[in-house]
């Protein structure tokens, strides 16, 4: 389960445990928080890569935050029934998250793989390599959004 | 700067760089996201410790996420003027964040220290030790909130 973003089986399976005690609106808020914080970190890596003023330490911190959130198991926050509801804002999670689990699992694993790779590459400090890997990571975000997140 | 949560000097100093390109409302949203995601992870560590069903792997993931966010440099999101404004919700950052920098710096460093320690202790897998360290971490959260965050 280690590298899966959406351990749905786990989420369902541990009813009575940690996840079950999270209220649906909080689960939505928490996952929106995770994505929101990753968005900041992806944005500042992009700025570092494109801005002509690369700060290796800042990129490492940002990549580490993305990696830790990606590996945190936030898929457990997709509680059954939370395709509707308001966290910070109304969720845009599509209901096929709960029905297309194999497809979702592949998307989640791809995302985690690229996030782990980004953290590794950030340690080297080569801006071009980081930029290329950030594009790969962004591709996995977009792929998942296209399939599983409603447009605004 | 590595262990500082609020590198205010840096935030001010790199105007024109990465931070300056973040809009105030986004900066507020991003920092609320960081704290929101840490809240989830602190909550589930607490549940693991108190629930009689300790899951070492889950606690490690949660502690790693808290650590990476704490060390991400999110103090840079306290842009001048963002003691007012709405991210996900209206900010409750008090204006003394921008005037009591020495006190703030100490609070931030204490928080980071305890977050790093929690991630280290989580690796061992002793529930009682994790619980004690979670309390220490929570104490630094509360201390900072008491001084620098307006009540609801």
C-alpha cells in the first residue's frame, strides 16, 4: 500500500479506525488542503526553474513537501459518499473515483512515482532536470483531473 | 534558515522572486492548506495513539507529512499585508506576526524542532513515545496560536 495515493480498500476496511472518525466535510477539507499545499510547491518549483534564479534549497523543501503529501495516504480521505459535500469549497471529486478503482489506482501510483522521482532529482540541483521531472509530475496530475475531477 | 518556519527576512528579501509572484489571496490559501493538512495528520496520529489500534506505517506517513510541511518554508507565505484577506476563509493571522519577529522566530523554530523529533520517534513505533511527542508538538502549535492567531 505504501506507494498508493488512493488506498480505497484500506479506507473502507478500517471502519472504526482512524479514517472512520473523520467527518465527511473534514475529509473533503483535508484532501483539498493537501492538493492546495502541493499546488503552492509545484508553483514555486516552476518559478525556480523558469525564473533564471534557481534556489536549490527551496526546490528541495518544496519537492520534499510534495513527496510526503503524495505518500501520506490521503486516498483514505475519499470516504464513501464524499463525491458530494463542502470542505473548504464544494468538492469536485467525480463519482467514478469510487467505481473505477483499478484505473484510479494506476493514476495514483503514477503520481506517487513521479513525486518520489522529483524529490530525488531535486537533491542534485540541476534546474533543467527538475523542470523535466516537474512536467512529468504535472502530467500525472492533469491525467487524474481529466478523469476524476469535475471542471469548474 | 533551514529550520525556520517563518523566514520573514527571506520573504521580504526576494521580492521579484518566487514569493513575490504569489497573489496575497493565494498565499493565505496555501498557508491555510498547509495547516489544514497538518491538522489531519496530527488527528490521525492521536487516533492511532489513543485508539488501541496503533498502525506504525500510518503514523510514519503522517509524521513525515507534518515534518515536510513544517520544513517547507511556509513562513514565506506571510507576505506583507496578508494579516487581512481571504484564502479558503478569512485569515486569522494577527498583525504582530509582522512586528514581533524574534518571538515568532522562536515559536517557529520550536515547532519545527518538535515536528522533526516526531518524525524520528515515529520510526521506532512506540505508541506511548509518539503520544508524548505529539503532545509536545501540539504545545508549540497552541503557543503560536495563542500569540499570533485570532480566535474565531
